[in-house]
C-alpha cells in the first residue's frame, strides 16, 4: 500500500511509453505496455483487457510496482459496489484510495472520456488522463489512430 498523496503524485507524473512500437490493442485477452516517468525515476504498466466471450467488455488499467492499481476504466462490465455500499453503474473509473486500493469507483467522467464504447478512443483518452505525454500510435483491427 502507498499513501493517498503518493498515489496522487504518481498519477500526475508525466509518463512515456518505453516502446515506440504501435500499441496494438488485443481483440481478446490482455496486453501490457511498460511506462516510465519522463525523468526515468518511476516505472509503470498500462494494461488493456478485452473479454473473450463478450468482446465489447474491456478494461484499461494503470499500475505502479506491478500490483498497485492507480486507475482503471471498466466498460460493459457489471455495476460496481463501492465499500460504502454505493452502486456505480458502468462504465466507471476505479481510482486508488488509501486503505481501499482500487475498490473505489466513480462514474466515468464525461469531460475526459468522450466515447467509452470505442476502445481505441478510450485508451487514448485514458493515456492522457494518466498523464502519458508520449506514446506510439494506438491501433485495433487494422486502423491507426495517432
């Protein structure tokens, strides 16, 4: 576990994807990309997971130290119940909360995410939300989206 102030600092750090290869999003299953802070002092991971049966179901995950989720978007998932009992419908955004990890979610903020059912658009917007300032093109099923 990390403190809330540390999680907030990590989320706000400017980051870059370490590989310059196109980010080919999976059609099914999970794919991960390594990130680092732009000064190279911190390491992170971005994961994109797509359902194997319900292929419109996906999540995009921003991790620190391999096991600390700082933020995660869930689309076409089940409604989420926060620890206080509040039900958050889908799509939603999980955010790290000290003592709760990634168990806390909010409705997906429309000011950051314009088309949650478009995995390429949402991945690009999620990268921006997580302050990934440099990344390669994002692609799925043959189309390139810079």
